[in-house]
């Protein structure tokens, strides 16, 4: 700091160091934002992000929800569809659904599915035990594969007053 005409003025060197450090901090936050956001979504279920479970709960409640299945394709030479449009499951009960993917091209295709749940507020209670979305899949030219999803809706959803109105949950996949 220097005193100039009754005011304190920072030297140009100090200003440039402060601005450089601030720019580096912003750059670091930009790189860290995606993994931090992904972690936040997995922990809270924000944006319909489902949970991954190791085991299903031991208790099954009488309350049931209807699970709808949705399949989408963006710029890939495949047909993708659920083999059932929906099913009713009780909270805590295992559900098993199948999707089918067909490679319509003359070459092998490598695919990885993204997914979400609506309503978004139900994402924290929708748990997958097994899913084709956990890893990359290679579908050979002309091949058709059945892809399983094993899931349950946590019984804890019943005690969440914000979800008392939820009767239907949609599981949506996009290749």
C-alpha cells in the first residue's frame, strides 16, 4: 500500500497477484463443478438421480407405486424399447424390468445409457440393484439384447410427507 493524495493505493504487482490467484481459483472451481454436482445429485437424488443399493430392504409395505418405463435414443443406429410399459410394486419390494436394444447398423456399436426418474423428488428413494446403465455395452451389428434392471422403491418414501401424492414414478433411459 502506498499513500497517494490522501488515499491508499495498492501497487500494480499486488493487484496482478490477487487477480491471478482469483482467476486460478475460478478455473479450479470450473473443473471441480461437474464431479461436485454429480456427487450432490447422487447423495440427494436431485434432478431425478437414482440411488445405487447393495441390498434390498427387509421390510415391504402395503403402499404400492406404479413404475413406468421410458426409452429414448439420440443419434445412434439402434432401436431401444422397454419390454413392459409399467408395473406396480410395493415399497421395499424387488422389481425386475427388461429393455431391448437392437443394433440396426452393419457395424458394432458401443453404448452407455443415461437415466433419471420423475418426479425428481422421488429419485432419492428409487434404488437400483442391477442395471445395464452401470457400464458400457457393445452391441454387435444386427444383434438384439435384453437388458435387465433390478430395482426397489425404498420404504422410507412412505414417511416423507412431500411424496404422499406420488402414485407413479417414471424410469427413463437414453442411449
